[in-house]
């Protein structure tokens, strides 16, 4: 089991916010990208932990966006709706888990995330 990092409360809160801000996609177009991007860019130079979590959140949300766009044509043969439903559930569950782990100082590796930002 991985050890819990000793981080300030501010670092843990900003790391959690990097993940939770992705829920903005349910209220604003591209909110799932813009929310984590703003959180990450505002604190990435101040904390390695926030930088790491912000990159992970960005990579996951960009990956989900890409998968969703690629799945849209499959909606013509119904299987696309099933895949999009899976992606929505995956996104919600992963964001919640990553937020909780980030706030505790634990690492979380998003499944199916393409490392766009290194």
C-alpha cells in the first residue's frame, strides 16, 4: 500500500478541486476541460501535488472527450449509446474516486487515460 503524502490542506484541496471541476461539463460546454485547466494552471507552479493531479485530470477528461466524439457515429447502430452511457458512468465514478484520493494525498491512476500532457 502506498504511503500517504504529507501535504498542506491547501494542496490537498486544490488537487481535489482539479478533479471535481470536471463536473462543470454537465453545466457548460467544454466545462470538463476548462474547469480542470483553470485549477491546474492557477496552482501548478506552487505545488508538485497539484501539478500532478491537474495533469491527470486533464488527461482523463481529454481522453473521455475524444472517446465520446469517436463514439458518436456508432450511435447510428445503437451500440454508441451503450458506450456513451458507459463513459458517463466511468467519468462520474473516476472523478469521485480521484477527488477523494487526491484530498487524502494518495495517487490515483485514471483508467483509459491517454497521457496527452506529460
